[in-house]
C-alpha cells in the first residue's frame, strides 16, 4: 500500500517555480500599479488605525483563500495547499509593495515605523491578490485545459453558487479598489442628484446582466447556468449585491464612512458599485478560469 | 494528487511566514497600536543659516500622538521680550503618528539676535 508521500507528485523544477513567481509578480504589479501611484492610498496607510490595517490583512488573506480555492491554478489542491499558496502570495505582496514604495520614494529613513508599515500593508493587499490572479491566469499553458479542467472541478467539489460568489467578489474588489481611495468617489456621491444615482444603480445592474448573459462574453457559457429567466434575474441581483458589499467594505477601509452621514455613505456605495459591478461580472469571467 | 514543493518554494513560504508574522506583530504591539490620543505636535527649530540677505531657520515637527495630523500650520516668531519682531510660517500636508517632518522658515531679521518661538497653530484630523 502506497504511503501518503508516495502518492504525491514530484516537486516541480526550480525553473518552473520561478516562472510561476514571475507571472505572479506581473499580475501583482498589473493590478496594483494604479494604487501604488495614488496619493490617497499612501495617506490611508498612515491615517488608518493599526487595528484596521490588521483587519485588511486578514480580509485579504480570506479573499486569497477563496480565490485560490475556486479559481487558482492547482485544481486539485486541498485546503492546506491553498492556505500555503495564500501565505506565499500575501508575503510576496508585502515584499513587492515594500520594494516598489521604496523605489517610488514613499518610504525611507526618517519615517516612523507606523507610517512605513501602514503604507506597505495597504498596498500589499492589492499586490497579493494580483499575485494570485497573475499566477493562475497569465499561465500560457493554462489555456489548453480550460475546457477539460473546468467542468468536473466546479461540479464535483464545491457548490457552483459559492464558487461564483467568491470569484465575483474578488473581481468586484480588484476593480473597485482602483478607484475607491480617490476623492472623486465622495465628490460624485455628494454632488450627484438622487435620480441620477438611482439611474446609475440601474445601469450597473443592467450592465452586469448584459455582460453575464447577453454579450457572449469570454467563458460566460462554461461558467454560468443560462436559460431560465429566474436564473438570470437571480444571477444579476446577486452579482450587484456582491458589488455593493465589496464597495462598502473597501470604502470603510479607506475611512470613507468615518463621521459621515448615513445617506452619504450609501451614495458612495452606489457610486463605487458601478466599477464594482463591472468587476463582479466582466472581471469575474476574466479571472474565473 | 498532491504536488510536493521544491526548495525555492519552501524558502519563499518561509520568508512569507516571517514577513507576515513580523508585520502583524508590529501592527498589534507597536507604540501607537492601541492609543487614541489626538495628534500632538512638537515644533523644534535649528541653527539659522544666512543666505543672500535673509535667514533660514530649519523647523522640525514631530507628532507624538496616536493619530495623524493633516494640514498643520506652524508659526515661528522672532521675539524680543514681549514684542514680536517678525513672523514666519509654513504648512505641512501630513504629519503621521510618530513621524517627523522637516521644513524651513525665512526671516529678514537675524534670528540670532532674538528669541525664536515656534508652535503649531492648528491642524485637521483626517
């Protein structure tokens, strides 16, 4: 009878791992560069309370777990392997954001540890998710097994609904995070009238629905249950709800809800849920493998 | 079937564990981890430097509070007894908790002949 260790595949050659990290780095930078070059993100780093920063790390780790479990490149990975990958990506995110912030002159001698740490953690969150997406999606050879690898995996192991929910959430976070820290969200939220905001919400809903069900978007037919009207209504609603939730969480982290009237907070969520919905629909199809 | 890891992957994993543990530990136990005291700005001035008919005085602002100060106005005055001879001021966009920011004020009078009084006149809490 073979022991546990004999059943495991041999470790990959070093070169292959290096390629994987290289793809991860590319993905990490692709998704985080807008944030690394945004002043409001640096400021959030040193304005945010250490507890909030710790929360951000935990939130990022949970997102990584979800993404690696449901869309990661190792389809047969168990939870331990998923956790190890997530730890690696978070660590690499921290190292990468430190290096880039240093090169950009945002951290250096003379700054307190709190200031340096805050900026690193804030930027590392998105870099880490980018790492995960890059490792899984930028792999040239993964195109070949999209068709065969996808179906049995989603049917056999986990409820499809949860898997879609998690990936939609990751997509919403990745896209919404790019604009969430900017002042523009508050400006739009405060200056736009209620009718236009309601229209924006409807457009977000409609856009999500169109992308998922009516545009023949890449991978849409392998990933979604089509056909029934109830399915479409449900899918559209849930996707928008995910976008709203992701937007609210990100805005809270960037301190946009601090000392703010409830209606302004809601308006901001609606404004940010537009890119969020784009991420939860188109983003999810692109990231979902 | 599971895939074993090679040396490089274990090294990366180890470095990651250490990095994450260090960051979390620093966040949770750092000097400003649990405090909620408002920004507290201390303003210090250095030795004046004479340049082309005016005098520059280096100013160091340190925030020893637990929160960040935004838009800090710093006033530096040359005084002789009760009388204020000349005022200089500067604005600093952000002074994060525990951090220091440096700037300069310039005077027409020679600061060495007067007493230099420096203070933060106001700031926002972001």
